[in-house]
């Protein structure tokens, strides 16, 4: 009996993006540009959170479609 709940989807590799991008410190090692008076570092951290949420949501929705409900 095959395991229908396998998590070996290639879409799961996309989950590495929100982990790897914030580790690249050269992206936010600056004070400019400012957004609403906040330095780059602070608003880019919020953008990284949005990237993580969007990536996780995308992977969840794409991998959920392949599963049948019992």
C-alpha cells in the first residue's frame, strides 16, 4: 500500500528560499534607502517575513492539491 502522505514533493525545496535570503547579510548591510523614516534593515526584515509567509502558503496550496481526502 503506497503512502499517500509522502512529503517528497519538489515544491518543498522552495521552502529554503526564506531561510537562505535573510542569511545574505550584504542585502541589508546599509542605512539607505529609508522607507517612512525606517532604515533598510528594519523594513527589509518585515519583507523577509512576508516572503516566508508567501512561500509557505504557496508550497502548502500546491502540495495540498495532490492529496486525496479520505
